[in-house]
C-alpha cells in the first residue's frame, strides 16, 4: 500500500508482496528456531534503518555532514554518521540476543554478545558511502548473516570460517526513500519505509535483474591509468559502443541498487599506486562488509559477482578487514566483462 502523487493510496497486488515475516517464513533451509532468530535480527535491522534514516534527514540541521576527526581501522576518515550508525546497529543487534559475534567495518575487533539460544554471526558496514553525506547524497547500511560452525571459540576465526555459509544478506538504502532489500538463497524482496507509521512496507517482488542484463556500467574511470590492461580494455571497448550508460554515485549500495533494478554492472578493480596516491592493489572494498553481502544478493536475483579470478562467494576469508576487487551485476554483463577483460568466466 502507498500514496500516489494525487494523495490517493496505491494498493500493490497482495500476492506479489510479502511482509518480512512471510518472507522469513518461506526462506529455505532454516530450522524453526533459526527462523525466529532471523526474523528478530531483520526486525532489529529495520528498527536501526528507521532510526539512522531519521537522524540522517536531520544531519545538515545538526551540522552532521562531515568527519568525526578520527581515522578508522581501514585508515579512512571516520564520518560522524559512521559512528552514529555503528552505535545504533550494534546496540540493537547486541540487545536482540540473536547475534553472538558482530564484526563491523568500523571496529578492529569483533563484538561478542551473550546469546541464550539460536544465534548467528554477522558482518556489517553500518554506513557505506558516507563521504556522500557532505552533499546529502545517498548512503547505505550492509549486512550478512552467517551460521556458526562447530567448536571455534575464537570469534574472529569463527566468522572467517563461516563466510561461505551466508544465510541471509540485506542492505538499507537511504536516498529519496529509505528501502530495505533482503535476500535469502534464491529470492530477493524489497521494503519501503513509510515515515508516517515507521514501518517497512513490502513492495512487489521478487526482485530480479531485468532480462537481457541491462546497459549501465558503474566504475570510477578516474582510476583508468592505475588499472591493469584487462580493465582498461573493457572500458575502451565500452567507449567504442553507442549503447551503454555510465552511472556512478560512489556509494556501493546506491550503485548496486540502481543496477539491480535497471540492469547493470558495478566494478571496483584493484588499482596501483600513482604519484603520491596510495592506490588499492587488492581492491578498495571489503570482502566481509561489502563484497560477500552484495554477491549473495546479486546471485539470489539472478546475477553474478567475481573478483576477476573467482566467484566472490568462493573466496576464502583470511582477515576480517580483507579488501578485494569487486565486479557485481547482471549475469550477462559480468560474463561479458570477464570475456573482454580476459578473466575466467564466473558461474
Ligand atoms: P566511503 O564509505 O569512504 O565513502 O567509501 C565508499 C565506497 O567504499 C563504496 O561505497 C563506493 O562505491 C566506493 O567506496 C567509492 O570509491 P571511490 O570514491 O574511490 O570511487
């Protein structure tokens, strides 16, 4: 249900909309206890998303658009809202009693929470793309939920071992509207925040990359001279065509989301140091906090994700803050990228 521009309420077809509860109910491979735990975790994410959305809207009025004057574990400037979002989500997820280990892009070490019963391990990027806040641009929060393995008491090791067993991934996009996108193994659903009721309302779904794969390419071509030849060849090939569109917001959640709905590909390859610039030889994005969750969502929506060598979801995780090259989008465009860039075809 929603309101159209004339103020009239729009009723989406009931059968194509699933509430969060209904979606969790039909997720595959969950025990009854896990189902309750996943639902409660998603409710905590929804509550956090609502709170972060509310505070972001007030940011400019409170002078909160810039740096908190610290550097995070990635060596990047911490924006005031990175820290606010971290506190909001870790407070709610910790209190849920359903997340035993939480790793965050904003924290060097895992947080460990007491959990009485079924619980999951979680990785999150509480506020991705936060440099966009200075211009009131879109940002997002990203989450992945893992089933704990057997007998590993060390929380860092436990999450590194569990990364190939993603149960659910989600992101919240804070833009013109606030959306929550949730994926289980084979299905993606989308919810829109109704600011009046504070509830995330289901939108028609499931969400899939459009047929044909689309024509949008999101890549920061300012790094062209730092790329290896295969990536340059890919971009050169695009420039010889008439039918493609470049779109790049510089916030992964927004770029990915647009490409999911419209059909496209997001690429952040490794780039070599140049001049005084440090570069990101292994890629800029983080395996646990950005690449794995987006790869899982892409696959559930019919798309693919690779680091240029292997599927993202097959990569071993060796370090919580590990960086990785990321190519993610519709199946057709990721396969085409691999052919032109001379990378193995992802499956
Ligand atoms: P910030 O959170 O520091 O703004 O970084 C955002 C991000 O990790 C990802 O969301 C963007 O797609 C990517 O970096 C943009 O990086 P460039 O500004 O180097 O293109």
